């Protein structure tokens, strides 16, 4: 399944002086006792005092940290290795651990004539870049089970529908499947994508002009299961799982992503399911409120 599964992480750079030390401090603060955090280098030296100062601004103390050789790290104690070298040759660590490379320039800038504040500013930049990357890493750790997508859907609004149709036919390498005066639909089997251009004419959004992203999960049961998994994961449900017949008949679930974007999880109806359409075409809710 997607997501990252690790209970220990090792940060590596050459001197284990700045980047890997700051990464260790940030990761310990972020993960707490949930993850074992280590750092090391191929040519260990000392913890850079600018790294100590930059981290102290966040309330993280590197004063007790020491530089360590990669040779002292037990390979069996590491699930994930993250190398941080940019211009240097990164240390070699022989293990079966998963690996990532986050190249960051050495903030010490040893060969540059910098004032104390200028040098510290480079450490702050490296610190903040590491913190942002680590926050994404933490968000992806132990991701709950999600739906099984069969197709990706995207709708965008365009000011000139014919010009956009020409451009995207060229870009995607397929002719539109269908079009009206308000939209153009592309289906790419190679990309497993359903892509819709919507005319941006200032009219109210409705079933022909809804700007959103989505995935096809194949069946009504899969839409219901996606609803349950979304609830368990704590994702905001905009509209619960239901069957709709107006417009394109679909089983659908609408979520909101963390940025407030609409996400549709859907499945097309089978012929037998289409025959279940009520006379009033009112939606059929698939889960209890």
C-alpha cells in the first residue's frame, strides 16, 4: 500500500556537523518516541555552533549532540536512510533500509567570506528546508488504507474551449471522446485518465461545469468502502456515498482535500444498476447518516 513504514531513520552527511545534526534534532522533536532517530557522517568532526544556534531558535537543543561515524551505526537499527549531501560524496551505508536523497548545500559555506549573521542565515534556510521536508515525511508515515483507483479524473476551466481542445488533443495524443458547447472530454487509456475541459463562461457551476479532481474505483461497493475509509482517516466528507442518475449516472462520494478542493470518488453504473433508476431520478444514499 502507499505511504511510508519506518520506525527508525538515519540522516547522513559528510561531517555529521550541520545538516544531519539539524535533521536529527528536528526529527526527534517531530516524531517523539514513535521513531528512533540517528545521524552520522563519513568524516565526523564536531557539531557546528551555527547549527546549535539556529536550532535553539526553535527551542531544540543540540548542545549535547556529538558527531558520529557511520561505521558506528548498526545496519539492523535503521529502516530508512536519508542522505543530505549536495556537492560532496555522500557516505556509504550498507543495509537493506529504504533510501531517500535530500541534497542540501552545506550551510557553513566554509570558503565564503561571510559575516556572523550572514552565515547564520544560511543555517536557518537549511533548517527550515529540512523541517518542511520532514513534515511531509511524517504526514506520509503509516498512511491509512485508501481506495483502489482505476482512473484519474480532472476538470479544468478554460477561457477558449476550441483552442484548449486543440492544445490538449496535441498534448495527450488522443482525440476528444465527446464535446458540447460547454465541455470537451478526453479519455486516455494509456494514462488511465479522464480529462475534461470546461468553458469558463461565468455561469453557475452545475453537473456540466464542476471543477474538481477524482478517481474511479470501479464498483458501487468500492465507493461505499471508500466512504468508510475516508471516515476512519478523518477526511472531510462533502457529500456521502450515493447513486445519482442526473447527468452522468454514477455512484459517487465527494470529499474535501486539506486545501478545500473537491474530490470525487466514483464508479460508473452497470446496465443492471441503470435499470434501477427511479422515476423521479432522486439520489439513492448508499450509507446511513
